[in-house]
C-alpha cells in the first residue's frame, strides 16, 4: 500500500483545513495516509478525520501568539512585549526546524503540501523518488510579490495544483519552461445530499470565517435592505472569527437582532441541516480562491449569489443559470437580486435545480478518481 503524507500548518477552523481533512479522508480509502501538522490549536479537529488517517503534531503546547503580542503592544506592556516577541521567534524557529526534520525522515511515496514554505521545504529536503505535490489554496489577487514567492517555492515540486481552473491556467503559463507540471483537481463535497431543500423556508444562509475578507459587514448592509420588504425572512450566518463582535454591534445598530442569527461554527451534520432549511445562499467575500460553501449550497438545490470580486465564485456561479454574480460590490443590486428570488419561487427552483446539476462535478467519487490517477501514474 502506498503511503501519502500531507503537511499542514494546523487543523483548526478554515477552508484550507477543511480541504486537507477532506482530501485525507478520500485518499485513506486506498492509501496509508498521515497528516503532519506544525501546531495543535485545539484538542479535537474542527472537521471529522477518518480513523484510518494518522495525525501527528510537531508542537502540542507552543503555537502562534499574534493576538497576545498585539494585546501587549496595545497595552504598552514592555515586559509582555519582550516575552511575546521571544515566544513568536521561538515558534517560527521550531516551525521550520521540526518540519524539516520530519520531512527528512519520511519514507512516503507521496508528499502533499499546502503552504508555500512547506512547498519549499518539501522540494529541498524530501527523499529522492518521492512524488511531491503542492496545493495552492489562495488567490494571488495580482500581487506580483506573492506570485513570485509562490513560483519560487515550487521550483523543485513535481505537480502544482491550484484551487481553481482559472488559477491553473494562470500558473500553467508561468510554468511553461519549468519541470513542475500544473494540474487542476477540484475540491470535493464529502457527502452529496440525497434530498434537496424545498426552498420554502424563509431562510438565507452564508457560511465562512468571520474575518474582514469575507465581507460580512457588507452582508448586513445587504440584508438591511432585504429586510425592509421581507421582514419575516431570517439571515443565518455560520462561522466564527475575529469580526464577530463588530458584526454583533452592526446587527444591533440596525435593529436586526431578531432576523440575523449568528450560529458560530457548526460541524458538517449541523451545517447540512441549515442548508436543508435554507432557500437562498449569499456570499459577500472580497476575495475567494474557490468557495466550497457555494458548491455545498448548490448541492442542496439552493440558488447562490456572490459579488464578482470573489474570483473563485466566478468558476462556480453561472450568472442567471444557477445564481447571480453581482458586479462592483453593488450592495443595492445584491439586495434586489435576493428580493427577486424571495418573491419568485419558480425562479428559486429553476436556479437551484441547475446548481444541483452542476454540483455533481464535485462529488467525492469523481474527484477521487483524478487523485488516484495522478498518484498511481507517477509514484
């Protein structure tokens, strides 16, 4: 049996971590799989790991201390600033030292990396003959420095797998004269739902980390307009993050406490129930490399909407076919599109049915076959 090792920063809450665990579970159906993490952020992983997958943490007590350092600086506590700076340097030093040591010892047939520094370390220190695959979970957003860093870190990698077809096309051109091959294999849906939503519940849903780039403060502005004409509809926001307090403040300021529900993080089973009881999915991200939540939502037959600033959404949403892409982050236009769906049940079902059809491309068995072909034919 071939051995596959996936290198991860941690297995906390986030799209990258969700994708890592999903891939590990999928590959464990055929291979011996291990995830090696730099940090252990919490006692239990945010997403369910198949018992066949081995998880190894290189640091179990030491972890990034960004918030502690920011607090010390804000309070101008000199002692704490010095202490937290020392901890931060120690974390960065051990992050590289321990992972490089682990890579050198690996006897895996395949190493899959998920961060730019892991790409570089794997390319430099993995044993000869190991198939080295690097995944890219972020969009470059036309940042030349980021693009060059990414290309530099994969120069000794065999296969580079960006998260979308658009990114794959972009990097393929950059890698024309490189030994690194660029390939697209999409993320998958772990469990394809047998039953779709009836689209009759007065619920809108949005899922993601509560951070600035996800645009949730803008979503409140959108929903405020929607609420004026549809006071009995509810916005459900699923996720945790640093913007939670700011989000609560804005909800209260706009008098939307009874119509906006912050559910916090939910496991897959709980999340699926929320999808099942929703009728519309809305994404207001400023940037998005892919957007697996869009695929999950359309697999339940929900019409999906996003601003076109979220590049990854453009690959999933076929405008006016399975949802809407709203240009220029036009909040009023987004609200109008939602209002149109609320008042047109036939349109909801039409767009939702098309989305359900398109979501079959991301079913686990379809994606797994592509991974199996890549590994079997190259290791």
